């Protein structure tokens, strides 16, 4: 059997966003990846906020989420935006929403070190919720573009310099398990493929 795209959907985008200053807030030391099987099991509250945010956008039908991977200090995902959004509007709304959630949580947890890290980077009052930098959104215009983006996202945890797991499909902060092992990821995704015999 092989997978093929169900149809070539319009408005498919690849999003890549990095936390300001390369701060590794999604993977603190001592965090056991093997224990993560469900969203409720997470020992990292900041990672959980990102996935609750992706889930919220998907549940509200603002996006169809096809693929994701959350790394120690950055996030990649592939989605289709609803007709409500253009690329810039979606990126702005997603980053604003997640920034508020992360900063509110850091305040609740009294994580002054993290709050000071972001405060030093945001010296203007109108930018006090800026936690993301190097945010890129690219429209995937061809099927090969989609395949390249999927491979890049799925193999990120085993890329040189990371080696977070031995098998990329075992990385719990990724949707690779859905496509390669038939398992549910932490956040439900929309299947981009159909199976042919």
C-alpha cells in the first residue's frame, strides 16, 4: 500500500516559529519523554499550552491540522486555514494567542526567570507579549512541497544536534506516530492521505 494525497488542498501552509532567544521552554531537563502518552500526562506545562492552542484552533474549525512537531524551542506544523484567514492574519492571531497563554502560565507558576527573559527582549509596551521570533509561514503550492515539509517536520527530532529519540515516530511531541505507526498523537490531526492498494 502507498499513501497519496486525498486531493491537493488549497491554502496549505507550513509554519515554523521559534521562541525568542532560543529559550528551551518546551523541554526542561529531567523530562522523561517515554512517559508521555496523553495530553494529561505531560510534565511540561508550556508544551501543553501550545498543544491546547493547536487543539482550540482545530476544534473551532479555524484550521485543519495535518502535521506537527514541537521541539525544545521551536514549533513546526502544517495546516489549512479556514476562509476567515490570510497567512499573515493567521500567524498573527496564532502567535498572539499562544504568547498570552504561555506568559499567563509563567506568571501563575511564578516563573520569574522566564518572564524576565521575555521582558528583556520586549522593551516596548506594545510588544510585552512577544515570545516568538523568526516566525515563518509558507504556502505549500505543490505536492512535492508538502512531502518535503512533512519529512522535515517528522525527522526534526532525530536531526543532527537533537537526537531526542532513536525513531522519529516515537517522539511524543509529534504527529509522526499517526502516519507511520497508526497511533493517535497527543493532539488529534486531520488525515491528509488516503490509502491505495
